[in-house]
C-alpha cells in the first residue's frame, strides 16, 4: 500500500560508514574517526522533516538481483573480523518495514528491474554502524536493499530513479559506502593523503555538482576519472552513491562533509535537497 505524498520531499544521502565498528571502539591514533562520527550524529538536524522509514543500500550486500530485506524485526549481521569482543555485542533494534519492502519491489517491477526478497539476512555493518549514530534510538523502521552483482553503473542509476518516488512518501534513501576504498593503502595509513584519493575526490565533487544527464554521463564513465581505479580497485563501496544520485532527481547534488582519514579523503554527498 502506498503512503500519501509528504509535504516535503526528503533528500538522498551518500554517507561514509567508516572502518568496521570504528565509532564504537578505541582506535589508534585516538580521535581518528571523531569528525565523521560527529557529522553522522548531526545528520538528522539537516533534514526538514523526520523520515517515517529508511531505505539503505549498503556496499556490503551484493546479490544476483536487487534483493530486499523483508523482515519485520531484522537482526544484526556482524560482518567484520578481528575487532574487540564488545563490538560483536552492539545493539541497534530498529524495526523492519515489510510494507516498504513490498513497495520497493513494486517500484522496481514497474521500472522493468527484476528483484528478489530475503527474510533471513541481518542488517550488515554498512547499515547499523553508521545508523546507530544517525538514529541512536533506532526509532525509525529500516529496510536494506542490495547492490546487484556485476556492479553495472547504468543499472544502479536506474535503480535509484525507480526508487525516487519514495522520497515523497517520507522515506530517507541512504547509500552507505566510502568515497575511497583501497584497503591495501588504507591499512598503510599515514599522515599524507594518497594523491589518487585527492584527485578522485575532486572529480567526484565536481561530478556530483552537475545536474541531470551531465552528471549521469560522468558517473557512468567513472573508471576513467583521475585516481579512480586506485581509489576503488573494486567499486562496491562507490555504487551506493550511484543509487542515491539516481533517486535524487535532476538537480545538482552537493558535498556536505569531507575528512582525511588513514591517508584518504572521505566525503559525503546529498542529492535532492
């Protein structure tokens, strides 16, 4: 069942979800993730209305078709390894929204996109780690939607366009990833920012700030951008941005946060604001 149109259309957001459970543990150097955590904690203050539900596309779920989590009470999926014991006891008891999940599938079918549903997989850390800061009371229902294997940019932009009407029904669409995700270089860290990360982030900011087809064309050719493949040897952490760009409408997007972490630039972007 569709919900009535809201008086204010919600924006779409691409946010960095950090490294594993980084916001909820001691890290060396201390304070490394504090700026990102503070931005996430203040995200709802930038919204004109409170969402009735959240739809999250996380970098950490890929499936053969776009797949929707249909659970009424999803568990948490601790899909990170080698972190302190207490980080596997974190809780974030947000309800699911089977009605929204059904609406998502309906929208995809109408757009000619095949989809599936899943009723067992918990919310992965690309969902509950950042959203535990954004919505600490877990009071807003959440539905997770997968990426599609193959990671085709055109398909993920089309996915976003199919989801766009949900913004008028009080649904906050979030893409959870990282604007730079070269794990080998991140593990080396360092005080000096990787020049490839800086170059790609500059290109990404310029691209997001374009409108309509100009933005889509550049995104579809993202691998040709300066520093692109060095920043994303595999693109699963970038593709959630394509979904929220597609869902954000034709107007120019904007960068709303930037930080330097572990030798990389990490940025957040908003569309349709």
